[in-house]
């Protein structure tokens, strides 16, 4: 059965935890559910994108709580933890990069009061570290905008995986 059709036909109660693993913001989850049925994956992705662009600063902060630090291995067996491990696969075992990420994460959290979030899929540890260092130069407003954009990219990537990978909805 087509992934979008399964999504359209699934009970909302069954979909909420799956969507929360994509982006842990109830308003985003409800917005994505409210527009069902979707005619296509593109329509679903467009609705999810639009909802992600409307997230408030408080909602972004809430969603960040569901994301482990870059370089930390996500615990658990749920979809969100599995996706996080896949997304961070490029961080690699290089000990110096790991130490630098730990130090950078600490500095970032002291400066901005939140975890460093980046859509890490396909990025090597050195690329992530370079981005972290560059973003440490941002002011609060600029960094808040970057974080919201990174969260949006992660939510859409995960939603696409949820639909395309045939997760049983």
C-alpha cells in the first residue's frame, strides 16, 4: 500500500507518536494531521513544511529537548532515536573530533542556552564541527533563525523517511 495512503487512513492516535518523533511539537503534529487526506507525498511535505515554518521560539525549544547533543549516541529503540543515530553516522569515531565536539557543544550551550542542532545527515564530523564554530559567532536572533531552519529540515527528512520507508502506520 502506498505510504501516503497508509498515512491518510491511519488513526490520528497512531500517527501522533510517529509524527512527534519527526518534530516533537504538538501544534506541528496537529497541523500535519488536520490537512489529511493528502493527494501526494509532495502535498504532505508542503503542509509539513508550512507548519514547521510557523513554529514559535518556545515550540523550537520544546522540540530541541527531544534531540541529543551532536556526538552523543541517542538511546532507545524508538524511531526518533534510530533516526538520530543514522543522522549522526558521519560524526565518526575520530577521538579529536569527538573531544572538539564536546567542548564546542559546551561552549554553544553556555552561549545560547540550548543544544547545538544541525541537520547532520551526510555530514562528516569535521563539517559539523566547522558549522558549530561558525555558528558560535552568531548573535541570539541569527542563531534562533538557524536553529529553526535546521529543525525544519530534520522534521521534513524524518517525515519523508516515515512515509517512504514503509513504517507500519
